[in-house]
C-alpha cells in the first residue's frame, strides 16, 4: 500500500515537473473531426494565399510603395504568422487525433500566437494614425510618414511585443501543473493554461493584466481617438460627395479593426464570465478569434482598395 502511494507521489511530481497537456478539438463532435477539417482547410487556404498575395504585390509593385501599403504588408505578415502558428495543432487534432502537447512546445506556440496578436494590434494603431494624417493633415503626410519613420514604428512594435511576451512566458515556466491536463482549445492560450496550475498564479495574472493594458488598453483608445478626430475633420467638408469619398478610404481599416477586436474581446469575456457556457461555444469562439482576421483581412482590402485589387488582378491575369 505504501509502495503504491510512493509510486503515485513520484508520478504526480513528474507530471508537475514535466507537464504535458491535451488540446481539445470540437467537444462532442470528435467522430466527425475529419469532415470539420474541410472548412478549416478552406479558411487556412484563403488566409495563406490571400495574405501571401497581398504581401507579394506590395513588395513587387512600385506603385504600392506608400505608407498605407507598407502598414498593410506588416498586417499581412502578422496574419500569416498567426495562421501558421496554430495550423499544425488544429489540423493535427482533426486529422490524426494528435492532442498531446508538452509545456515547452506550448510556450513556443504561445510566444508566436500572442506575439503576432500584439503585433496586429500595434499595426492597426499605426494604420489609424496613417488615416488620421492623410485626412486631417494631408499637406504634411509625406513629411510625417517617411520610410525611416515607418521602419522605426515597425521596430517599436517588435520590441513592445518581445518585452511583453517574454516575462509572461518565463513566469509560466515556473508553475507546477496538477489540475488535470485538458485545455479548452485546439491551441495553447495563456489564460487557459494557467487554470491548470496548482501553484500561485497571481504573478501570472498580474503580468497578463499589465500586457492587456499595454496592448488593448492603449491601442483601442488610440484608434477611437483617431476616428473621433477624423470624423470631426470630415464633417467640416461641405460637399457630401467629397465627404463620402474621404471617409470611404477608412472603410477597410474599420473592417479590419472590427474583425480583430470583436472576437478577441468576446473570447476574453467568455473566459472570465462564461463558466456555464457549453464547451462547444468556447471552442468555436476560440477558433473564430484566430481564423477570422487572417482570412477576412485580405478580402476586405482586396474589395475596398482599388490599387490592391488592380495589382492582384494583374498578377493573376499575367501569363
């Protein structure tokens, strides 16, 4: 009896020291995961081809070497990174039932997943600033958004991302895990992982809250402020046609902001207050949060930007 207890204690210690987790597909629909993977593959194909094409035409077309399109290329690169960072685990579950993942692999995935999410949030702020300068101070647009300044803004986004992500993941490495192995999603998501820890997670929660304040807490008000100033400037234009023409240049960006922030905030609220919500809703919201922005952004910008649309059509129709 004592030997059995000792063995159980050793096993528990090993599990806490070298933890692994079980990712979750679509709860209750495990028998049809192969069929469910078909729409997921279609969305991945749209995200990879769409963002890859936008990135390619911006790099190769001299006419698109402007600040607005430089920011769009960074957005497309972040969307590609976000798509690739989760594709292996999501399709691995659907195709091969490969649900087990080690803590180290989980941390690597979270670095890229949360990192590209922070990057995307930063790019959306930069794009809002671009629209503000273009509409409210057009004569100084070329002087304010120079190539060197755009590069500096890109470097600042990367530095902010690394400084926020690394402490969060180092704190995660210090935790012991003994509250089961099953995660709620088909990828590693920080709030989901720390729920399984049996040690004190207050430093992790505080660090996560600080990261949230320094990203969404700053970026969202900056975007809102930019559009308040843009709307105020647009309302001063007397001609309704001209007013519509000026504001229509913001439609693509507003769409990108909506498809990024609405699923992200919905998932955060679901994690905090949705304990009684069915697990399948958690799973679907988590997948929408990750897959929707990378798949829709290329469509939004291709439809609304005639320069991007023309460049893509030229690329596809050139023999």
